[in-house]
């Protein structure tokens, strides 16, 4: 039998076992896919918001910057620079008081943000239910002679002279 070409010999031979086996290849591939998806989302939508503590720190910095740059026309030209210095000092003291709280308790801000979201969802649910009852078409019309609230009574119609 003539010698087969190298490509034919590989096709007839059984597949050789891989020389390197990744113990957790599926997890590695999933992590790579997840990172690629995150990169696509960042490219499309920008960077995602940080933790609640980071966002609170950004808010404090933004408010502090705006307050420091605030020009007060009410104080006049003489008191303006002194007032600005006082505002900057107060802003720096407030930032110095807030920073340690954020550093020690970053999870607290995440919990507060989650609680706020839950309260908002509960409020929306209550409002939607109430609106549904108010706008329901299957309720019989009220008798015009029936008064549900004493405030519905017609007034005396006195004219009050405000001059």
C-alpha cells in the first residue's frame, strides 16, 4: 500500500487526546462572554452607575462645587469674598464629616437605595390601584341628591368684600 499523504493519514487516524485540559473551561468561556457583553454595553450606553456610596460621594462633590462657585449678589461687593470663604469652609467641613461615614458604611447606602426603590414601587402600586378604582366604568352613577361628604353641601354664597 502506498504511503498516504499527511492530510489523509490524519483523517484516518483516531483523534488524539488534547494535550492541555482546562478544569473549568465552561466557566472560563462564560466569563469571557460576559466580559465581552459588558464591553459592548459600555460602548453603547456608557459606564454603568457605581455603587450608592460612590454616587452619593459624587453628589456631595457636585453640590460642594456649586456652592463654592456661588456668587451672592445680596451680600454686595464688600461682603462677597468673606461670605464665599465662609461657604467654602462650611462645605469643606461638611465633606470632612460625610467622607468617613461613606468609607465606613458603603453597604448602608446600597441598602438605603434599595429601600427607596421598594418604597417607590409600593407608592406606584397604591396610586395605580386608586386610579383604577376612580376611573372604573362599571360603577353605577351616583344619585345627585346623595351627599357622601359634608363638604359637598352647597355654601351660603356670601360675597366677601376684600377691598
